[in-house]
């Protein structure tokens, strides 16, 4: 980064706890990329030796419904308070959030309580009436990508591979996409702030890749929330993703890394939609640009099997990327279920190439 960017980035640092985490899962993420969160837990426990608690009692944060105007803020505050109460009962004080939307929700509620103390008092009263619980605000609250960022050097030390093109020896060209709710609402809650976030760029740098700086780097993926709920509005979402693809494509990225489940999903799926509707494909040879999460990238570098970590659930085929990285995989295992049963192949797109 330039010295000017370094100065801005240095102003937006945050405390990230070293260990003993309470993990708040994502409702949307468990449905669209069902292996990703378990991979995150496994990396922390097995590769880094950290303590992380996965609580079956937690619920959705209500984020999508809240931002769609369906759930009032007071209800969301009470749900957030319940999550904190569950953390307290489990004996933890470091709260790790899987979803960027949820991370924005927790940050917003905490900031609201801070600036309007009467709302915290009302929330405590509502929680007490509803389920008879009280809560203590977490000592440390971060997004899951912050944890991977914090331990990026340790992961690099354990890694079997780097973000290097195995065929050319050159660094892989990587686009990083930060979910809007990570730092655009409250910049000081994100590593590097809103303009120069480093939480994913730091992974690229540490793991040997090359950042792609393109004009629409900070443009929203278009996910939205009403767009998500209303089928008639989804063209707004696709058009925003297309703006990003058109902007990044001349730089020939090898992959996209994202920290928001919605962004990962739509940047992945809209490539299929754009290909089928417009006949346009991005990336090399008509296969599209693979879109992976931060822990999926970490998992590949650490030597996890690509099918065990769920890469077959992505729309854009990942095999060309695996080949570039020199990762060995078994094609016949791609569509086997957890117990080795054949779950069948999905119907393939007409325009976007898949393997």
C-alpha cells in the first residue's frame, strides 16, 4: 500500500481476541455454503489450537428481515441481547460473528445502546419479560474474517501451498470483495476502515497472491435485502454485480475472495445468470471467475479436500483454479454425499462452462 493508504489504514485498527470464542453462526450461510462454517471451526480448533464454542441454542439475528423493514429495531435488539445472554451462560466473552450482515447488526445495536442508553435499558426489560434473562455485552466482538486475518501468519506457516500459479510460478491475481456491512456503516469496526479495508487484502499479501485494484473495487455486489426477498427486484442486484465484473475482468483475476455470505453467493450465482441471459462469461475459457470465502481459501492452502469443504456447492466451477494451484482432487468424489452415496449431478448451464 502507498504511505497515504498506510496512514489511513493504521487509523482503523481493532482489538481481536487471541482465544476462547463464542461463535454466532449465519442462517443464510448454513444454507448456501453448508460446509464453510464447520471449516472455520476446524481451522481454529485443529490447525490453530483455539477454543471456539458452537452453540446450538442460538438463532438468526433477524438481519435480512430487519433491513427489509419487516422486523422492528426493538425486536432485533432483543434478539441480539438473547445471543449475548447465551454467550454469557456458556462462559465466554469474545463474540465471533459468521455473517457480515449480522456483524453490522451487532455493531449497530451496540452503537445505539452506547449513544442512546435508554434503548439498552428497554432491551434489558424486554429480554427479562420474554425469557427471564439478562446479559453482559461482549468484551470483544469481531467478524470471523477478522480471526483468519489475525492468524494469517500462523496459517501461512502451516500451509502446504501458497496463492501461486503452479504452472507459471506467478502470484495468483486475486480480487477481494468486502461486504458493505463489515465497515461501511461503522468504519472503526473493520480492519482498515471502509475505504482501505485490509482484512482480506492482508490474506492475499501474506499468502503470496497479488491484489487486483480495479475501478469498482468498493462497489456493492448489489445483494440488498428487498432485492433478495422480491423476485421482481433481483435485476437490481444482478446489474450491480455486472458492473463489478465488467470493471475487474480486464485485469484477468484468477479468483474472487469475499467475507460476506450474501456477496459470495451473488457474485458466484450472478455469473450464471448473466451468462444465460446475456451470453457473457468472465474469467478464462468461459468457466467464470471462482468466488471463494476467506476460510475456503485458507482450507485449500492448508490441504483440506476441496469437496470436503463444499466447493462443489459453488455455481462457478473451481477445477480450473485447483489445477492452477496444483491441488490434487478426485473428480469422482465431487458429487458424493457425506456417507459416500451418489447424490447425482446437477443440471448444467447452457453458456457458463462447468466440469
